[in-house]
């Protein structure tokens, strides 16, 4: 099977974002997320930012994922975002550049350039894409266990890969309960 993916550079993606009708705060967040991917790809391929072409991440679904996340976060406008430790798998996957190790180089570079806390777990496949890595690296303030909070809403997202663990992302929205002195 040959899969065709759009090959866009950072300029092309920023143009799509700038010409959209989303608010400026969401545009800025989306462009910062894409810049993280571009910087990682630049390092991996030893190219300037201008010469980096996105492969999978440049495809429409990744553009929608990043812009959609930016729109949602700007609508919710949380005070702070906490993430658990990010778990990735191991092994090898097939991508636009052939067979590569997990975590893929761009994901590794995105996390290396951030304050993310990551680990590999015993799952023989990629669990974190460069798109997902860039999103969480940009938005999370801290990588830890969930603080004590009054959870008001929970969102669930399921992946399409059949894994040995649940392929689910859970997001909780709530109010952190601060301790008061008696």
C-alpha cells in the first residue's frame, strides 16, 4: 500500500492558520505547537526551519487535531494544565521515512526540548505521535499525578489501534481544592 500524505512546511501551515477564522489566541497556540514539531524535524533532518517539510504531521488530520485542540483550550481557558507522566511504547513502526524506532525521532526531540516527564512501557508500538507530543509539551505546566480537585467534567477519546492496554485518553476538568489553615 502506498499512502500519499501532503507535504507542507511551517510557512504553509501558518498560512492556513492565519487565514482561518479562529480567534487570535487559538491561532497563536496552534502556531506554537506546530513550531515545536518543526524544530524537532529540523534537528532530526539537519535542515533549517524553512526547509523542513511535514509528512504525517502536515496531513489534514494533524492540522485539524492541533487547531481543534487550540480552539477547545481557548474556549475552556483553564488556569493550569497538568499531565500525567507520558507513556510511550517501544519497538519499530513504519512511517514516511521507512522503519524507525519508537519513540520516533521527532517525538523524542520534542520531549527533550520540553519539561515533559516520559517513560517507555511494555507495549510494542508507538503510543505518542509527534503531534500528540507537541500538544502536551506546549500546554502542560507540570507532569505529575492529578492534584486533589473537584472534577466537574471528564472527556474520553479512544484510538483506533488494538493494544494490549486500553487505547484511551482521559481528560478531567475541575477545580483544585486548596488546603486552608484552621
